[in-house]
């Protein structure tokens, strides 16, 4: 496929990264250019608040932004781009996180800039430096292509000084935008500029008066009660959140930034402020938020979320990217129960990729995920055993099953059943063992078969006894089908028969294609399961 063919197909693709990227093509029809007419990079930004450790929300925002970035590069035939991961580490610490040591240390520094608070972990020069390091390690772990920018460094070095003066020049206009959005009590103390107290180093939420915009001087009442005239330049202030966001867009020249639905109002107000400052609101996607298994909004304080580490304990990195790719404008459940399906659906889409025409490839999540890593989509890969089937096998083997045991059974089903020959499958074996240990084994209960079910199981056993050990999964599936369709056993539908097999043999309400399971577990071992079930009856 030539670049021209790819670009042509991308121009009409309905895949959401291309739809987002077309906003940027419309913004810059001939590409983003400087005063001399030279192409310059389109700037993508993601934001991070380092009052806590990076989490799955951080990952999804960087991943989704990268997907749009790569789509833009395809649409434009390779126009330059940059991705900035911005840390708002000049922000004041409002609350001590639950998941840190030395809470008393942080409590003593509440309201101070995160970059000036001691590191409770004792590793870095500040709490922000620690969390920023974790962010970079986190992003590097997934090989994201990004540039890290520290807000505190920009404030302290004077890099934002001209932008801060610009805020003072338009102080009244910004107040005119913000005050109508605030409650009466909040209006009394609101200021676009938050001075750093000269007496205790805290970020102050106090009214300020502009003394001289060109020199950056303001007047305010310090916590001591003293009226102070102080410059806001060189790290002596921090802008209020929505003003800071707008200032950053203008100062850095941000062209694209997405955010969660909870920041919808912030996007509107920050966009108006950016216009006042002489800039332009970036393009962007407002995505829906994650929900827990009860359908409730995920909250860090509630602890009802799912961490990256938890996902990777039970599922692959690719499956996480796949899950986050799909339908960003729809609310998504985020709990361990959705991981197995995400793994199997990822591999289903991956297997299809090579045989799809280009227009379908561009709608395939795997195509986009491969390009985030700089990989060219190639021949389709296939997982020889689905993750769901692996989980059923491990569930039967029990909570104390080992990797070696699982691979011994896989030899019944997989050609060249050597972990070294199937590294992706081997990684899933380890995760299946963990998932089974933590979530399946404690809940499995095999029920006794009812009379008609027992008769059908006995018939299945008789058929299997006459079947060779090398029977294919399809042949075994046909045997199961024929018994389920026999009216003698009283099943209204095949679904009822399969449900009975799952509940009496596997201890689960759902399960795999039984032919595949029997081929994997072995005819003899399956007969033992049937014997155990009949003995219970």
C-alpha cells in the first residue's frame, strides 16, 4: 500500500482518531506554518496533576492523544507533530493522598506548591519531582513518544513571565468571564492570579489588585494581615486552574488536547479566556468517564477503580489499549470482569487485520495500536487458544494449577506446544493462573445434574468412550450438538444443554465451545469430569 492510497482511505475513514485528526487538517489546511511559511509541528498536549501517582486515566489520555497524533500524520502524509506531557506541579497541595507514607510531613505543607513540598518517599527533592519521575517511568514503560514539561520549571525560570503579564493586561476581561460562573461566596475571594505568600510559601486564594501589568506587580493581603505588593513573575505566583489552562494553550501553542466529560465547563471557560489572551482554544475530544462494576463513577478517594498494575496482572498491555480505543464518547465499565473479553476481542481483530481491505484496516483498533508503537501492520497473528478457553481449563485444574500443567494440556490442542514458540500465549497462561486464583477458583461451584441432564451426560460419556484421543474440536463439538438436539433428554434449546454442561462440569454459568474444551482438556480427562458429576447426582 502506498502512502497516497493510505492517505486517500484515511480521508474518508469514520474511525474516531481520523475524525479527530480531520479537525486539525481543517484548522491548518496547508499544515501548521511559521511566519516564514515553513512547516512546524502540530502540538498535542496531555495534562497531569502530580498530587498523586499516575493511573489508568493518565494512560488512556496519553494513548488516545497518540492515536489522534498518528492519524494526523497519516492524513497529512507525514507533517511534523509533537506531544507534550505537561505536569501542573506548581499547583498547591489541597489534600494529602491516601496512598503515600509520612502523611504528617505532607499535612504540614498543605497549600504549598507541589514542587516545593518535601518528598514523603524520601527519594527526590520534592513530592512533585517524585511523582513526575513516576509519570515519566510510567510513560516510558509503554514506549510513548513525548516531551515532558514541568509547569513549575516554566514558572520559576521565567519562561511564563510574558504570558503572566498578558493575564494581568486582561485581568478585568478574565474576571468578567469567570465571576458569573461562581457562587456568591466564591466571588469574594476569586482571582485569576494566585500569589505565593512571602510569609509561609502557600498558594493563596485571595483577591488581588493589579498594580502594574508590564512589571507584573500586584497588591494583596497576606495571611499575616499585611498588605503586600509583589511581582507575580519568576515563580512568585500560580494561575487559577482554568486561567492556567488557557495561558498554557496560548504560551505553548497547543493545537490539540482532550479531556474528560467532568471538565466540559472548564473547556468552555478556558477557551474564552484563551481568546481574550490572543490565542485560540485547541481542538479536542471530550471523552466519557469510567464506571465501576456497579455503574458508579470511579473515584480515587473511594478506591473503586482499576489500576494499570491490576489490568496487567490479568490481561495484556495490548488488550488494555484495545479496550480504551473503543467508543471514547461512551461511558465504560472498568473492572477486572471485563479483562478476559478484551483480551479475546483484541486477538480477534488482530487476526482479521491482514486480510482486510485498507478502508477496513483503518477502522480496526489493532491497526491504530500498532502504529502508536511505530509498527507497520503486517501478517495476521492468531492466538492458538482463546483466553476464555484458557480460563476454563485453569478453572478445572484448580487454584493450585501450575504453568507446566497448563502447557501439558495445551499439547493436546496446540502444534509445537512449547512456551518459547508461543510467547504471547505463554504470557496469557501466567495471567490466566492469576485470574483463576483470585477470581474464578473462589467462586466455582459445580451443581448436581438433574435427571435429564444426567442421562445426557451419560450419553456423552458413552460417545466419548468410542472416540479417539486425536478427534478434532469440530468432531467433538458435533457429538455434543447431537446429544443436545435429541428430544429424549428434554432440552428446549441447545443453550440449555450447554448451560447444563458448564454448570455441572465446569462450575460456571458460562463457558467455551465444548468441543474445543474437550480437545484441550483431553477426552479421558473430560470423561473423568462427567463421572464426578454423575457420582454427585
